C-alpha cells in the first residue's frame, strides 16, 4: 500500500511527520489546501486515509527501515508513545520552559530519548523545538539548557542536509533570517555529512532475512576495537530486522579459557548488544573433521610434516612441499596419526591444496588443521588436533546460516581464501563485508601483546585502567554511552584511520560534567595552614549542593573553621596583603607569609573579608577545614603504555614500552567523600574528574580516585 499524498493546512505543517519521512527516505507529495485546524492526513493508493500528526508519525516509525525507529521492543515503543504525549507541550507558551528543563534533566546522561539510536520520539521533540523558531533559537545561545542543546545539535549535525531542506521550507519565515539547519551548517563548516556514516547497504541483503555473527576468540577481554565490530553487527541486524549470534571462535586451546568467555559475555552485555544465540566453533568440531577428511579423499588437502619455519619460507617463495603429491592413502594414514596425537602425528599439519603460485599468498596451500595435545577449556582432552580459524570460519558461517560476515579490512587478502574454502567444501557462499579496523594512538590492540603486559606484571589485569579493554576504559571513568557514541560516529567506513583518545574523552566529559558531584581535595605534601584571625571561634557547618546546576547530585556538608588547609602551590602564588577568594565561602586578605629556613612556605595568616567582590580577585582557591573528619585520598594518574603513537611494520613494541605509566599522589578530601561508592564519578574542584576505584573503609585506608581525562590532550 503506497502513500499517495500528505495533506495539511498551509499555516500548520506537521513538521515531525515531514522530518521523519525525509529521514526515512520517503517521497511525500504534499497538499496544503486543508482548512485551518484540520488534522494532517495521509492518503494511500487504495483510497484509505490516516489522520493526526502522531498517528502519521507512528505509522512512518513502523514502516521505516531506520533501526529501532519505533523502538526495538514493546517497552521501548511504549516509552516512545509516552514522549509523543508530551511533545505538544512544546507549542504551549506558558509551559515551554518547564518542558525544556524537564528535557534537559532527562538528557544529562543520554544521547537519545529512548535506547541507543534515533527514534520518532527524538524526531517529535526535535521538530517541536525547531518549530518554535526564534523562541528556541534564543535559548540555544544561552547556557541554560546545555544537555538539551547538546542533544539538539547532535541530531542536527547527523542529518544536516535533510533537516536543512525541511526547516528551510516550513520553519524559515520571510524576514526571520536563515532556517535553523542552514545556520548550523554554516557554523560547523561545509564538511558535515548529510547522513550517518553507518547508512550503507549490505550486498543482496533482504529485510527479515539477514543473519550476522560477532565471533571473538576467547583469548582475552573485549577491547575497543572489538567494540566497533560488535556494534556494527548489531546495527545491521537491527536495520535489516535480522538476527545476530555471538560465536566464540575457540579453535586454539593454548590461549583460551572459560574466564575469557565469561568476561566477553559480560562486556557484550555492557555494550548493550542484543543477540539471538551463543554458539561455539567447537560445537562443530565433528563436522569439521569429517569435511577435512573428505577434502583429503578428494585430493584437495594433504598432510605435511615440513618444519614450520621451512614451510613459511616455502609459502613465501612459492615452493611446493615435498608432501604435496603424497597419495590419498598416505595422507589418510598420517591424518589418523594426527587424530591419535602420536609422536609422528604431532609432527604434522593438514594443508589445503590450492595454488602455490598464486600472487595472493593466502592461497598458497594454507594450513587447515594443527596438532595440539593441550586440553580444550570446554571439551577437555577429546581432541589432539584443532582446525585453524581460516578453515573453520568459512564452514561454520555457512552451516549457521550467516548471510553476511563482517570482517575488518586487515583480512582483505584472505577473502579469496575464504571463498575458495567454501567452494571446495561445497557449502553456500557467505558475503564478506569489510570495515576499517579501529586504531587508537599510543595503543596496542593485539591480544598477544596485551597478554605480555598482564603476564609481566606491567598492569594489574585485563581490567586495568591503562588497558584499552572495555572493562579497563570503563574502570578509567568512561561512560558506556560515550564509547557507543564514539564508535557509532566512526561508522562503517573502509578507510584506515588512527584515532585520538582526546575525541572519546571529550564526548565523555559532555556526559559526566552536567551531573557529577563536586568535592574538594588538597594535596597532602607541603600543604599550608592559613589562620583567619577573625574567623569563627567555633566551627559551624552549612549544607550546600554537590553540583550548583544539578539538584540530582544531592547535597554535602561544608565545615567552616578558623584554620584551613590550602595547597602549597596556591600558597606560593599569594602575595602579602593580597585579596583572595575562598571557594564556597568568600574573600580573605592574606596578611603574613611565614617560611622555613629552606624558603618553603609553612604558614599564612589573614582576615576574612566577606564583603569583598569575587570578581576582583585573581586567585580562587579550594580549601579544607582543619578537622579530624577529613579523609585520606590516593589520586592516581595514568599515562600511555607505550611511548610511540603508532608502531611501524616489524617494530618490537617492547622497545617502546613506557617505563612509568602510573603516578599516585596523597591528598586530603572533604568528609563527605566517606559516602562515595566504587564506580561513582566526581569532580575535584580545580583538579578535574575522577572515578572512585576504592571507597572508604577505615581512616587508615585511603579512598582511591582514578583521574579521568577530559579530552584536552592529557594521556589516556
């Protein structure tokens, strides 16, 4: 049933419907002759009609190919419906700013209104704001609703051309200047893309028939590079209303363990990946052995006992192995020795008989099976031989009904091998789709290299905050929402790129800054006591917000005393008779500065000058009261594990290992920090953002806070 016409009154266009249709790729012929106060109407090719802005919006949400445009399940659809009920309030004059505040609070730690992708809820609210014209534009220029403006601008950046076209027609009025999207595009520059970089097509993909797999090897934890592959698979599965399975490529028992399986599943859940099933390549070991034996009998594979280094050299030089022309009987005999794990069998491997002269070296008789007497983490010592990834993957992809296998472009030269193996095995063809590997500066993503750091005690484990694993960077203070947004922005591009960490941490800062509570800390070493001679004779307390602009952060108790601690670095910046501002208190004038024999400042005296203006002072200082309630802190800063942005081909990473990657600083913190929970993110005034890695247990055991980069060029 085709949409034939969208009708509405000329003076009240259904902007949300038009925007949703535009983003979905629908061509909607319009008729603006309906009488004033008439409901917008969709006319279909068979003569039936639908009426009402939000009825039409829901219809488009259901039929559009955009992933999760009307939610990925009944609960999300209900959440979207709830937002659609609230949307009309944006056109209500008196309630407009209350609605903006509600939205701003809701979006403080979210990228989208519902789930992790654009939905008709976002379209309805975005269109409602844009439709108010100058009223919303005036608010966008202020800092009043920073979360709402961030959300509005991110949608605008993602779909600039489409939104520019719609708002130019239906929002831009004569004499009121350029429409919203046009102005935004000018501000951002001409290089903003008109659609999401994920908006690409899988070859021969049919809606409802796509089946994908995310296939990590359980030899380490999920890292940021794997995250891109996992999210890409989920994106396409949702876009084509298909299925996604998680398959563990467990073909190398020497490197794999149940610990890695469990943590990979944990990390996949952390990323919000929704999958239909979990399978293992080891589930197919019997079939793989049978297929290998069939290839031997057909003369398409042979057993080779050439030493590994010699075999590698012969492959590089295109020299055929002396075993290549052994008889089928001889190959079967050696194959049985391999299966038995005999001394003779352990000297052998099974190779495909492809083409030793092919310019593509991956086709020069690759290894299909290796002898390996190590017990498997799932099936014990049942097997003494294991298939290689290159042999198992094409078969299992085909058997599991995978329609499209997503692989990073580093596998490009092995694509021909993948298809050749499927052809020789007589299984159906699976389409390979390439995307660029995500590479980060100063970062190693090879699990073999990461394992070296673990085994040599350079880090505390796979979840170490210096590691690029999902658990590591989240422990470092990264929000999952920031990681997902960062990866989705990279899209499905096939262009190789080396990404800076700064961009990821900048996204993270925008999420945590509006909501994380503020606290105070003073570095313990050489801290200086400032005595306020006219200060309170008896300490008193006040309850103040933990975040001045976000009530949800709660409150804290601040104690005011005659003697207060300030940092040595701050004390060195002060001159005699200088007026300073003590944050959350007021001004004071420093009268004397005492120094020891070594010239180091030991004590200051001053007087409170609370009537002074904070606008006139140069120094705004953090401070802590001299009380026994202060807590001990360990502030931990990290540096990159290697000292080089990118390793060159053949360069040994051990040569560029950073000798010092962790620095700890002892500090005192305000008493409210006793209530911090592990994982909580906070800002220490004038010091930056931190994540609590170890909470308060007892006074003698410091609270451990990990410094979170803010995207301004600091190390990861």
